[in-house]
C-alpha cells in the first residue's frame, strides 16, 4: 500500500498525542522511511552553520527551479519575465 489506512493514521495520532512510541504501529516500509528522515535531520543538526546555510540555499534553489519549471510548463508563464515587467 502506498498510503496508510485511516485506522492506522488514527492510531498513530492517538499514540503521538499520548507520547508513546509510534514506529511500532507503522508498517516496515514507513518505519524505514521515517528512520532515514530522522537520520538526515540529525545529520544537518550536527553540522556547522556554514554547512547549514549552504544546504538551505541549495534546497531553496532546487525548490525554486521546480516551481519555475512547473509554472512555465503547465501555465506557460515565464516568471522571470513577469518579475522584470513588474519591477520595470
């Protein structure tokens, strides 16, 4: 299954509210994904501020490129040209 059932989500929220370990309730694939996300967040927390800033800037550029390409392909709007027109 790609998405958890409604009952599973309810049990997860209920356990989260009561501060119980939640990972036991989730299937193995969700647990592996969750643990890898936790490890990646801990990795960035252990880094120095310059590394955090670089990771943040790279993430911002990546998300901005995705938004620009999505708007350009789906709506046919060039955001750079629109920004130039507004600022000019």
